[in-house]
C-alpha cells in the first residue's frame, strides 16, 4: 500500500513538485541561515581556536568575551606562574593597531603579541616564511587574507615594510589564519614588539596563557588560579562558550537570523501544507475508493504519513544539499562565513519533520473522516 | 411468482431498512423501510429516479454506510451488528465495486489498478499484478496492461474497473451506474462482461442504473420510488441460478 501511496504522490508531477518545493525552500533557508549564523559565531571565537597549545586563558575578572580586553599588569604573569598545578604560563597581547602603509594609507589591524622566548600561540599554517623569523628585528607575520586585503592582486612577498605607532614593521612571513569577526588583517609579532606598536598604556598584558601540570586538569588549575590571584581563568572551551554566549545574548545577531529561519519555517509550512492539502482533496475520491475496497483508516493514515515522509526526505535532502552547495560555492568568491555542523542538519531535519507533520495532519483529518460511500456519489 | 428462496440461498437480505440524514428540522429520509432479497447467482438491478434512495441502499448493502434502522444480512453476516473494523475486513474480503466514475488511480497502470484489492488484502505486488493481468486478459485488455487510465478509452477504463472488482473473487459485486459514463455500445459490452464474468452461482450482483438500455441484462429489476421499493420485476426466464448458497 505504501507503494500505491508513493505512486499516487509522484503521479501528479506538478503537485508533487509543489509540495517538495515548499519543503526544499524551508530546509534550504533554515540550513543556510543557520549555517551562516554558525559561521558568524565561529568567527567570534576564531582567535581563541587559532591559539593552539595552552589550555588555560587567564584574564581580568570582568572580561566578557575575547575582544573585551581589560589589560593586566605584567606582574600578574608571575602570580599565575606561582600557582601550584600550573606547569607554565606566558604573556599574550591582543589589541588593535593602526598601520601606515608605504602608499600613505592607513589600515586597522588586529595585533597579536606572542611570548618572546617561546612564541606560544604562533600561527601553525605558514604559507611564506617561518615562525622563527619573528625573532628578527621589527618582524611581523601577516595572515594571507589581510595581505590580500591590503595589497589586492599582488603576489605574496616578504620584506614589505609599514609603520605602526611610528615603529617600523617588516613582513617576514605570511600565514593562513581563521577569519575574525571584524575581518581586520591579523598581524603576529613578539610581545615586546607588540607593546611598542600599540598606543602607550600603563597596563598592556591582555591575557596570560597557561598549561596545567601533568595530573592536574585544566578546570582544576583554573579554580586554583582564580583562588590565588582573583583573576578570571577559563579553559579554552569555557572561553569559547563565554564569548559565544556574549554575542548571542548581547547582540541582535541571533534574533536577526532567527527571524529569517522562522520565516523560512512558516513559508515552507504554508506552501507544503497547502499543496499537500490540495493534493489530498484532489485524491479524496481515490482515498474513498480505497476505503470502500477495504483499506482501514490506519492504513490510510500510514499512506498519508508515508507520502509526507517521502516528501520530507526528498525536500530535506535537496534543501540541505543546496545549502551546502551554496556554502561551498560562496567560499570561492565571497567572504561569507558559512559553517554547517551536524547540529544544523539535525535542527533542519527536526524543522522539516514538523513541517511535513503539520502539512499532513490537515490532510489526515480529511481522509480519515471521508466516508467510503462518497464513491457512490456522482 | 416463484416462492421466496430460503435464507441460506440469499446473498442479501434487508428488512425494514431506513436511513435518515441530517437532524431535527433538516432531517431527510432516504430510505423508508426497505425489504430486499438478492439470491446468489442473481443480477439484480436497482432502478428509479434520482434521489429515490438507490445509492443509499446499495451503500448500506455494500457495508459503506450504516442504516438508521432495520436488519441487513449480507453473505450470512449481520452488517448492523458488525463493528467498523470488521466491516472494513468484510468489504475487503467479500465485496467488489464498480463505480460510475471508475475511480481508477491515475498514476497506476491498468494492471496495477486491477491489482489494488489484492494489495489491500496483503498480497505481494508481483503476485497481485500477475493475477490482475490474468483477469484483464479475460476481459480483453491483455494488450493494455501497462497503459495508464488516461491512455484508455472510457469503455476500457470501465473494464479495468470490472477487473479490479473481480480480481479478489468477491461474493458480492456492487455496480453503481456502470454504463452511465459510456456510450451505448460500450455500455452494452460492459454489461455483457458483467453478466458473463461476474454472475456466477456463488456470487450476487447488484447494479444501480438509470440506463433503460441495459435492463435486459437483469434477472430481476427492483424499482424504487421515494425511499421504498415499489415493484420487483422478474426478467430472467430461468430465475435465480441453481447451486446458489455459500
């Protein structure tokens, strides 16, 4: 009987495509907008993710997210180092600098200052040059996207010179780095150089990066650091979620995307529901004939749900497929952030399930109440 | 007039059947105490003007509509006492339907349409379609098995509907205006097929019709008027066929 239901469904191409279109539209919009939202959110924490190695970030207790810099005094580094259970700790500078290019133009940059001795937090995916070149005088490493933004159309070339805070900076390497929320170029340098590039301030230490000793968990080490220093110490994951929560709670981004997702859900439900209902009404005599011939209401229910499920599967697959295709294609010619984790697929699947369920419920009522005697009426 | 047949020779036995639609002020009496016997092996035609209750009566006999009052015993089973689930099974196993508008599924081929009752009964698709092909072949549609209803003429579609009604070998065949959507020639062919293939000793056939051209195919004609059976005319010289009964 499910085979008959399937044949009935696909037999009317126009109606079938109409129903599928509604689901595809909803799945595409939900998956695409949710993926862009996830992409945007991932940008907010990209700089935490890019700092590989240390498990613990120590900062002022009032810091709310990664770009909310509340500088510490340099002595805080030693207080953190002295906490039992901390294997090592290093300085990390993060701030914004204004670069004056040789062409005379100015460019805002994200300035990251790495511990002079260890270069902890250095980029891992060098394209041109080497991390060790940061030890050279005035050396900086730029991210490839930032380089292309400042010098569009030009080949990667080390040795380029610009000024920051009247200090000379020489590009000694180009690295691949995750894009940031602000989309500014990223400039890596040594901590001691970064504080010279930055505008003068009494306190300049942004974060202390630390690692727990073997046998001490990062969470436990964080508790000890907070207890001993009064600073805020977070594991890498905790800091990522703190930053994400801040953007979700304090900005309108989730609401804006949520509205679009909701619209996609409602429009998709309306299109799929209406077309599915029309399809059922059009076939009501056929359903009546099947009931007259001995098909039970349960079987009719199964047939309608089977039809809805089939539409849902095709619509979902096509919708998320198109969304993924869109994301893949947009990587090459736009700077759109697009990240489709499994949660997006699961949420979209749940939304599509609700859409086809709602769409079929109206139709189910129609076919369940229809009397088989309807087939005897002319 | 011949003597009334014994109850076990009756495929259909209705006594005092009434059917009312609506309620209170808008009450409509479609049937007003109908008595009807249909022996096995008989082709009975129900005739009468529009709105006289033919379709209501045949719907009740086929188990697709419940009467308001009266007794309805079909193939030895009391339909009034039967629950809805059992009635669905009863129709599936025992009743074949031929509808005025054919009601073929447009997306299924002729063979697949004819196989639907077997699929409802739980047959495997391949076996059901194979059995349906055999019936269609007997009805002269052996070369149109793979055609969709839209690719068949009205007469051919009605033959597919007859094949669908007979494929599971029901003991009661109910035909609602089977010739009204057909021209005279196709109407005659359809009734010939029903008479040749469907009318058998262990089966009863009830045909609701307006079409006076096909009256000659009936064994008896029950004329209805205003929710009652006015007269029953015996047309067949041989009367109900011998060997009837379950």
